């Protein structure tokens, strides 16, 4: 395993982070514990979760992911061996089962954080992230920004930082971060940081061979402002494993079970995936490991969040850290990207 510092912190994190959103839905508690054991054995010390998990979000499974991680921590005593991150749910996503008011108000943050800590059976989180902004942004398969939706947005970013600072002072949070955020949002938080407020140390966004739009503006912000980048869905819900090519629908696979998760499965995405698969075959690589190695190698990436439903998948994903793509492979990947840029919105 390779390690790096999460920017602006003392935390040394593995370059591969274990994503856990399948725990409680596609994975049982026993399987979740097996994945956590395996990942730690392979040197992964960074674990990411969220209060809304498992995914797909549902009242009967909400919080189960954190609960399963918590029972593993209680059973193994491994809390100090891992860097643990979770997220508070943002508004307007049809998840009123989590709490009546979904926002970053003091009451909402207190409710979310304290319930997460209880489920996780820990006194603190190393990284606490805002799962998505309070304002409307073009995320989760929405390609274009619509300013009409934000004309009534009440900018409470300064107040949100003050509330989070209170939890830091109480010792319940060590560092804070963002997720599904835009260049404007990150710089708005940096504007407050320059007045003396706490800095957001990381951004967790979708990024893969099929979705590289953060390179257009956000990665410049991250590198100029020294902010960590934690890409999720580096395999595009498994599309970049190649298992859905030629119309295949593997039994039990995520997109087979939940066809609503189709944002990485458009005709243009499948066309790009097929070409990437040909490149991987040419260089005797699995498509999944080539796709993950591409993300791992990006200079702005701090740690790549990988998930799996089996130990076999998890093993292949973690092993991508040992794959280095040559200049020749990267050139061919870039040619595909230039011909079919960001096919997944």
C-alpha cells in the first residue's frame, strides 16, 4: 500500500480508501466485517461512510452501514488503526426518513453527528463531510447548471463553519470536508477560511474515465489551495469493469439490481468503455485495474474510494495501487477522452 498525508492535517491515509455504501444492502454485517478485515490486512487504513447509507437510500437500511462499521470497531478494537470519515446528509434529496429538516442548521448537524457517533461506536470522527451543498448544484447525473434554482439560496456557509468548529473544539470532529461540491462552493469556503475560519481539507466527488469534468475547473482550485481530493465511483458503478458491455446484465450486479443508477450507462459511456476495454486488453491489464490506476495516478488525487460486494472484487480494486500506467497507455486513454469527453454527466 502507498500512503500520503491528507492535506492540512497530521493524518496519514492510504492511497486507497474503503467505500462502504453497500454495507447493509448488498452486503450483510458478516460480509462487511470481512471486507474491513481484508482491507486493513492489505494496508487500507482509510474508511469512508455516511449517515444516509446503505445505498439505495431507504428508511429500513438507513444507518446500517455505520452500524456495521461500529460493531466491527467494537469487536476488533481497531479504532486507532483507521482514519474514519462520515458525512451529513444535505437537503432536497427525498430522504425525509433521516430527519424532518435536512440542512446544516445547528439542530440538524447535532442530530446527524451524534447519531453517527453512536452507530459507529466511537467518540470522534477523523473527517466529517457535508454530503452535498444546501444550494442546488449540477451533481448526480445532472450535466448543466441552472441558476434559477439558486435565486432564493440563503448563504449560510459562514454559520455552517462556525457550527462545525464547535464540534471540533468538543473533540467530536478532527477535520472537515466537502462532497459533491463545485469550484464556486470550494472557493466560497476558502473565502471564509481567509477570515480565520476552519479550512475544508478535502472534497469528495465523482471522478473516473467516464467523468472527468472536475479537471475543467475544480482540480486547479484543489492544487492551488492545497485541498485533498477523494474521488468516488472510480469504476462508474462497475461499468468500467466491463461487465455490462454488449448488453450484459450480470445477476446481482448493482446496475442490474437498481437500473435507476444509469448515469454511467449511456450509449456514449458504453462506447467509451468498450474502447477503454480494448486498450486494457492490448496492454494485458484488466479494465478495472486500468481505470483505477488512472485515477490513482492523478497528481490531484489524495485517496481513491473503492467499493465492492465481494472479497474478490475488493482484492482486485486494492491491488490497482501496484499498477502504473505507462506514457503510451495514458496517451491512448487521452485520445479516447478527447473524442468522447465526459460521457457520464
